[in-house]
């Protein structure tokens, strides 16, 4: 079931990731890892920053929290994919078609974007370690792209050529088990679902420190949202109550990593997943005239949501090249003195360019491949149904013949 507010939310999450990356480029006030500065519990202030630029950059990284945006992506995926399976019969054919559609939804656009990135780096890039740039920015493209390295990225064994591709790897790996966890979710009631969710959270905490394991519980939170919506007595119609719940969820979502990352690497992820679920639940529950309902229904927000996947894939390389070109022409004293201003300029220009690239990608790659995936899955489903039907007929005939043969043997023995 299409929901325009959730489409807009996906677009805003992609935009947040884009801005977040732009504020990671510079070593602000000689701090090459500005994103790692934290708040003090005792004073409630930033403890690892010095200077106005550091404070402004760190505040920008709180508001435009890329990790929180990714958590929203994953919870949204669980919710939307679960609803898409609800519309189909629960059988092997449906789940086979699900896999086909997921591959066509995710991979072709990634393949095209990665090819353009590989070509741009191979043809035009020369590694330069610019002064006043961060550890993060200097990490990328230190060497040429070999065929082996490129193939590893095409098959998502490695995801460093396009920084955001690690989330696609998580999406595809979770998709492999998604029909199973979907069935568990839809078969059981609230208490059993909470037990499964708790098990996935424990797996994320005690299991191996890989994203697929740590983020799996978020997809299950998305799957559980229809259950919570079904059990709530009524919709939220009070604008004040809706705004308060939205702001509380948003605050938890954006600040968990800042306050808790020094305590545990998984605890902020857990809070972000739960807060993302609450945020989406609030959006689905409220029908009143809240500020976020009005904002998410804006035509621009809906368009951004429609093009969000292509925008998400293209922005990193667009941002990198804009920053690279800018750093070639400006003097080091400027990048040292105005990192926040330069990050803002890079964000504005890269977002505009990426948006128009995303429109082209959506119209010429993404949308045609989605349609092609649907057609292929339908044809394969028809073929599979035919095979199952013929197999059933053959088995029934064999059973009948076996029965006739047994009857013949029995008659002969009775004589």
C-alpha cells in the first residue's frame, strides 16, 4: 500500500546522508575526525571540540546524522517489503518472484552507477592528499582501480568504490532470509514477535560485528509495525500530541550516536532502530494537521523520495569530484579557515547535480528495470506453476498406477 509520507521520508533520509558526507570532508580546526567528538554527560556540552567551526560542524553532523538516516532506510524496507508480500499468496512461487524483483530493484542501478564511478576514477583521478582534509576523505581512491578490485565491488564482496554500497549489501543479504522472517512475523502474535525481535537484538549485540547481523533487527521492527497499528485503539488526531511524539522520536534518533557511541558501538544502533520504528509509526498513525504531515506532502519532498535511490547512489562520487576540484584551486589557508562554509557550498552544489542525475537514472535505468523485474518474475511464476502442475499430474498418475499394480498383485495372490 503506497504511502506518500513514507516516500518523502525515504527522500529526506537520502538527503541527510548526502549532507552528512559533505561535512566529513575537512579537518575542522585541525581535528581530522570531527565526527567522533562526543557530548559530556556531566556538562551536556561537546568535550572533544575547540573553536566555532568545530562546534558548527559537529552540530551539522548531529542534525544531518547519516547513521540515523540509514536506520530509517532499513526499518522502512522491513515495513514496505512486508506489505508487498501481504498482497500475494504465501507460497514458494511468491517468494521466488520476491527474489527476482529485489535483484532487479537494487542491482541494475547500482551496476550503472558503479560503472560510471569506475570510469571516472580510472580515466581522470590522481590521488592527492590535500591539506586540511579529514581521515575519511583521504581514505578514498588512494590507488588505481584494478579489474579484481572492480569485480569485487560489482559483486558486493567489497563496497569501497561507492561508499554507500554497504547498505545495498545489507539489503540483499537480508532479502535472502526475508520471506522466512516475514512468515514468522505473520504467523505469530505480539508476544512471540517481541521474543523474536529480542533474539535478533541479542544477535546484533553478541554476534559478529558485521552490518548484516547488527542491523537485522531493524527489518523486523518494520515487519512488526502493522501489528502495532492494528492493536492501537485509534489514530492520533491531536496535532499537539502528534508533533510531540514525532519530535521525541526524532530527537532520540538523531542524538543516540553522539551520546552513546563511547559506551557501546551497538547501543546507538539499537536506539536508532527503535526510534526509527517509533517515527514511522507516528507518521502512519497521525491524520491531523501536524507540521510534518504538511512538510512530507510537499511535491518537492515526494519527488525527492521517488528519485531517492538513484540520488543515494550518485551523490557520493559527485560530492567527491566537486570537493576534489575545489581543493585543487583554493589555497590551504581558505580550507583551514572556512571548512563549514566550504562544506555547505559542496553540499548545495553536489545535491543539485545529484538530483538531476537521479531523475535521468530513475527514468532510464531504475524504472525500466523495476518493470522488467516484474515482467520476468511473472513469467517465471507462470513457468513454475506449470512445472508444479505437471509434476502433480505425473505424481498422481504414478500413484494411481502403483495402486492398480498393488491391486493386481493382491488379486493374483488371492487366487
